[in-house]
C-alpha cells in the first residue's frame, strides 16, 4: 500500500469498474458471478473512499451501450442493482453517504427506479460523501440531452443563444453537480473512456490498472490516490505557475491510509 497525504485528496474520484466478466470467465463461472463479486468490491471501495475523506465518488455501473448486451446479463445486472439498493442502505446511512444517480434513469425498470428514489430520499441529508451511480449513462447522451434542453429554452424565448457559455451547458449536466473529476480510475486493463464523463473528466488525471474490478479493493484505491498525488496538474499553464507536487513530501505530512 502506498502512502496517502490526506491533506491533498482528489475531491472527486470517478471509476470505470471494468473486468467483471473476465474475472468470472477466468474461474469458469458465468459472467453474472463476476458482477455479483463486483458489487462486493463497490462496498469496499466506497468505505475506503469515505474513510479517506474523499467528498465525491462517481461509479460507472451501467452504460447506455450496455443495454445491448444479452438480455439475461442485463436482467442480472438490474436484479443486482435492486438487491444492493436495499442491502446497502445501512452502510450508506451509518457512513452518512448521500446517494445520487446520473444517466437516462427513465430507462431503468420501475422497480429499480423506485428503490433508487427511496434510497436517495433516505440519504439526501448526509454530507459525508456523495456517491453517484452512473446508470444507463453515456457522456454523449448526457450532452445531447443538455443541448436539447438549451434548444428548448432558446425556442421558448427564455435563453438568448449569444449568452451561452460553458457554464450554461455545465449547469445542465447532472454529472457536474459534484464538480469536475480529479482522478479517473479504470480497472480491467483497457485504456479508454467508454463514453464516461467526457466533460467532467476533461482535466482528470487518469489511472489505468490491469486489476479486474472484483479484485480492486481499499488498497488499490489508496495506491491510485498515491499515484495521483505524484502528478503535476498544469491545466494548460506552465510548470512555474503550478504547485509542483512530485517532489518528495516531508515525512510529517504523510499519513498512512490505514
Ligand atoms: C464491467 O465489467 C461491468 C459492466 C460493464 C456492467 P464487464 O462486464 O464489462 O467485464 P469484462 O470487461 O467483459 O470483463
Ligand atoms: C464500461 O465498460 C462501462 C462500465 C464499466 C459500466 P464496458 O466493458 O462496457 O466498455 P467497453 O466495451 O470495454 O468499451
Ligand atoms: Mg468490460
């Protein structure tokens, strides 16, 4: 496990939780067994993020494109979601975690939407950490929906197109409610974004790991945050204008994450 400086945490961590199917296949199990183990990993990582003090964690649980997988896999994923929206209630409440969701949620079956709504209502008063589930989410779709909303406002005369700037668009993106992504992690060995948070992750530090999602745990998160803290974020500026963060830190400022 690497050392984490708790005074310089990423404020928003987003994770593409990939590799469930391969995890199961490597064990001669059906892909759905990998999704079930993946749901357990969600609990571990959520706890670890909360314990560290990360304010926002966004998890890519189901993409808009994932609807085109075989129906039995889609059904199993929806069932798992429904199950965990009930079983994890105490975990969220005890840790004062607020649940949020982004994506074309209207495409989820009614029972999933009802459970999601109930758990969001039960946790809306908490500010320990915001856990956002990306469900039926696609970054392009999110932008298309936002553009449609702005076009409607222009058409009904409540928005002057000349005043549209990046803030106007950002205000329509539910994924931006918790701010831009500082650290984006993808498990499972692929090095791509797969339509996840194209706007919010524009300046995110990227961390790719070969670990399959069911094997990813608290220590993997600490390692990813440790790597993030060695990066120099420049945001288009020149190094002298940014805080150099890759110099060794004094030992006193380092705290073990466990
Ligand atoms: C990620 O694991 C979970 C979802 C996309 C729902 P995958 O199911 O994509 O697993 P691999 O990438 O096939 O191993
Ligand atoms: C991205 O993984 C979506 C989620 C993790 C929910 P995919 O497995 O669907 O992405 P691709 O097919 O590798 O791009
Ligand atoms: Mg995959």
